C-alpha cells in the first residue's frame, strides 16, 4: 500500500488537498481513493471533517504526490529522538 497527497485544482484557482490517502491503485488512479463518492457530475470528499463537493466541469486538474507511510515516518522520528537522547546521555548531559 502506498500513500498519496491528492490536490484537486479548480478553474477558479482554488485547491482542495486530501493528505495521506492510502491506495493500492496506480498513482494515475489514486485520486479515486481520495473521494467518498464519484459520479459523472461531481466528486465528493471528506476533508478535515468537512464534506466537500467538487463539480467535475469546474475541475482543472488533479495532482498526485507519493508520500511516506505516516506510521513509518512517526517511528523514524521516534528513533531519531531516541538516538539524540542517547548521544546526549553518553556525553554526560
């Protein structure tokens, strides 16, 4: 499973970003997993506890960027912090 940040750009210049979307699909199709419902006329999303409806005719483009697994990233940060604490401890701080 990969994770993506999906940005829906409207023709007005505004954008809606859905972050860390898990998807087993190819990046080109991963935007579908960001949506709660896809119809011919609109895309429906749930972003930050807000229900967003985007009319497809007002959609300019969709950008997809692969990001790290959020659980793996949190573990990496924890490991880095542990290493810093151990280093400072070994130095006598």
